[in-house]
C-alpha cells in the first residue's frame, strides 16, 4: 500500500505549544491550587507529565499527576478490533473538589474522553474537568470540545495522526500518515 | 493479546503466554479494589453463575466480588439449597441454567472432570473453581501472581509444597503452572499423602520436611483434607504436626526472605504455626486480595477483553 508521511509539528513547535498551554491553564485557574493533571494511557501520560512539570517550574510548586486507563470504560470494550492492552490506573489522590486537567495527545471521535470522564467520576467529584490535547483532528462523534489545544489539524478519516513524545525528548514530532 | 479459549478448566492446558497474560491483566485490576468506588462498568449486562457443589467461602465470595466489581450480575447456587437435593442430575441442572442464558458459569464439584462435562455440553464459558482432587486453576494463577509480585519473577525459584498432596487440587494446578513458568518444585508430605507417580509431573519428592525446606524461596503449606480422606493416612494429627508443621524453628532452613503461602482455610497449629501464619514472611492475606484480581482478569478476558 502507498503511504505518505507528512510532519506537521517538530520538537520546537511541540515545546512551544506545551509552553503556551501551560500559561493558559495558569491564567484560567489563577494559580495551581487544587490543580491535578491526569494523562490518558498511553498517549496522554508524557504530555500530562510535561505540562505539570512546566507549570511546577513556573510556580515553584509540585502538581499531582496521575494516569488513567480508560479501557474498562470504553463503549466498544467487548467488540472486536481494539488493540490496546489493559494497563494500570494511578490517581494520586481523591478528586473531590479538585480542578482536573485531563490530558491526551490527540482528540478524534471524543469517545475516549467520554470514557475518561466516566472513569474520573469514580474517583470523586471534581470541581471542574478541563481537557488539554496536543492535536485536535476533528471528526467528533460526541458533543465534546477540548479547552486547550496545541494545534487544530483538519484531517481525513483515512489519515492517521501519530504523536511521538519521548522521555528523553529525542525525535519528537507529530506526523500525518496517509493510508 | 486475547485469551482465545471458551473455558478455563485447568492449568495443564494453559500456555506460558496465557498465564502471563492473565497475570499482567490481573495486575492492572488490583488497583480497582483500592478505589473508593470499587466498580467499573465493563461487564454491564453479563451474568455470572457460581454453581458450587462443595462448601466454599473464599473462592465463591472472591468470584462474586470479582463479577460485581466488573458490574456483572452474579448469582450463587449451592448444591445444599438447590434442586440437587430433590434429585436433579448435573446435566439437568446445567441445561436448566443454560436456558436462563448466563454468560459464564463458575463451577466447583467434588468429582474431577465435572466442569469438563459442562464445558462440552454448554455454549457458555465454564471456569473450574475446583474439581475433586484434580485442578483449581484460579488458585494457581493467584498463587503465581503473589509470587511474581513479591519476588519479582518466578523462573528459577525453589518452591516447596508441603502437606496433603494426594488430595490437593491446589497442589496439582500449582505444579503444572510453576513448572511451565520455570520454577523448581519440591513436594513434601507423609508417604501416604504423596500419590504414586507424582514425580512424573516433574517435581522433586521428599518425605523429610527439613530437607524439603532447605534453601526454599517459597513455601506453600496445604491443609489436611479430611473430607476427602476415607482411611487413616497417618497415625494422628499430633504426629503429623510434629513432623510437617511449618514453625519458627524449621522455617530457618529456608532462604532468609522466604515467602510463606497457604491457600486457606488454615488449620492453625497443624500445618502452620500461628506465629508463622501471621508473621512477616506470610503472604496469605495478599493471596486472598490477589484472588479477586485474578478472577476479575479471567472474567474480563473470557468475555472478550484484552
């Protein structure tokens, strides 16, 4: 099959997006009180960590960061076609009255976020939930909209959007693959 | 990876990959039992029937909790309070239950092979929760999860299983599983309770407990199964305890960081001294917690999860 790869964000651009989103979050929430970052497994984990570290550095205060696996809350969990293996969820504290920043790398149909919100509610009653993503590629199937977006990337359904973030910050990029 | 099988009848026909898959998934399920709201919606609308022809507290409760934490409906049937006492056969009970369209039937029976008959007869998934002295696969899986969690790995560990090997389905399932995972298993007990030919399962056989405990990484103590013994297999309980009770003295023969396990229920002072059962080496209560996670993993995987 003919596949074409197109780089839409390089490391610098990703870094600048993360920086801008960090300041937006700080401004909207007037500081970091009660803030908690939850990354959706697996694409959101590093991004959540990156955002929380960036804001911690600006404010000089550590911000709790968690990991959420949404597989058990999916609406297609028992249907064929899924390829994700169940992973661990780690929420560092009760979410009662917390300001939760839910983080994922790409938002597409919105179904993952629906599942994530259901999952979050089982850990308490957050004061608010906000959604931060690096890429919004459109094609929503549910009435869900991200609050912080790195890049709006209109895409075709047959395209694949891949975000590569690494712990070592090497070869980071966002690519669109045309199938 | 998906678990490509309809039933879980024994560890004998499990592959290493399947065992690892169940243990990995179970590891992810442990966290759910620590949450304030211990429930996920995954198996909403599924029905699990616990069909128990033998008394059980921990296994039945564990399966029931596992099903309920996954939002499945769990129904318990015990033989003593069902139409079995009115003379209904196993086949008829099975067919009756099948007509109510459950998704998974968990079954315990005093006869080896009973769940296998059900598995052939019914379209539902069958999980063996213990059949006679044959297999108890979920116990072996939870034991392996406990060992892996506490020791970090299974391959190469010296595991000593002590007690009533002859009547123990727990021992058989563990021997199958631990051998597949690369552990070195020793079985130990009075000669009368070591079945003929057990060595062919790939284990070292030892009647002297002190020798069996030497350099052990893991010690699994088993309960004397009086309900399955129809003749005197040893002179007295006191004599058995004097030779085969795990206590503060003989545990010193094992490795310093030895892990002590027991599938329960415990007969304190017979196969294990109370200070050992409650001591720092004991993982007995963790086994129980891990049992819920392993059973959640199996229900999830049999229903098609991954």
